[in-house]
């Protein structure tokens, strides 16, 4: 799949044959089955397609403000559209709008069974995915930013609140608060096994934490401004990069 200037082309990789050319399309994302395709049109609305044979299944309707992004939730349970202040969930089997919430892009658990959404108030809401229903509200966050991450196992949630990190069980119950940074935290990253957590902050520090007890294991001070810190897949390295945009 390639794209340019509000156009998308779909190709068969085994034959090189062009299957479809979609005009007036700003972005597209494939489902995990590589058959379903969700698109955001030039009109900032969403559509659902089949790629083989190329067929439009549904005009996804109901978003009352323009879409900024569209994607699939894990396991392709929902098509997720995000606007400036709202999120919409469509059923990919029927094209029906299932839920609209006044929240920023939700973070789904690895299996897609639950998701976390930040409200404009700064509170977070934990939702069950299907059947869709709110589980609880997680209050007490003041930074107004959406930096939240599930552990790879789905057993924990790390939520940034300015210069600290709050760790919760997957049910939304608080476990610990990590104090060690002096300024706003830009990013967090769980190790692949979920036993460690990295955090990078405006204070220039990258801190390595132990997740089961919240202990600080190591504090690093890279020579340049820190934006993001990530684990290598085998835990042998930590990759640190500078910010690519102003904070």
C-alpha cells in the first residue's frame, strides 16, 4: 500500500498487480487480517474497505467533528477514530457507531479487552471493550497530558502525572507512585517482560525502575536533551533519542 497527495494505491505483493486506487483519501490502515482497510477521506470521515476483492463495505458515520486519525483496536474489535476532543468506536462487522466519548486517543490493553481514555478534565476512564462499558474513573492527575502505557502482559498501567508516574493494576487500582524526576516526563517504556520501566524527562534524566515494587534501579544523564527512551527487544540496550518536536 502506498500513498501521496490524498491518494492511496493498493498492490498485490505476490504479483505486483495494482488492486485499487483510492482518490480523496488522506490515510489508511490495514487490520491485522490484512484484508480490512480503514481509511480517512479528504472530507475527514472514515470508510471501511475490503482489499481483495477491493470493495467498500461501509461509510462510517456519526462523527460530528472531523477525524484526525483512524485505526483498528487490538484484535480488530473496533475501528477507532480520533478527533480533536472526541473518540469514536465503530463495529467493523456492521459499520455501526458503538460509542462516542469526549476523550483523547484511547490506549488499549495488549489483548484489546479494555482501554484507557483521558478526559479533558485530566481524569482517566477505564473501559471494557466488548460489551462496551465504563469500569471506573481514575482521578487525581493534573498534568493535562496523555502519557499512559499498558505493560506488555496487560497486568499494569503506567500513567504520567507531570514529574511522577503512577502505577495501577489493570483493574485501575493504584499500586505505587514513582518519584525521581524534577520536570515533566515525556515518555515511558516497559521492558518486553514487564519487569522494568524506563522514563525520560525534561530534567535530562532517564530513570530505570523496577515495576513490582516501584524502586529506582538506575538514573542516567545523557549528554544531549532527552526525548524518548526505549528498551531493545532483548533488554541488552536502552535507546535514547532527542525530541523530534517541541514540547
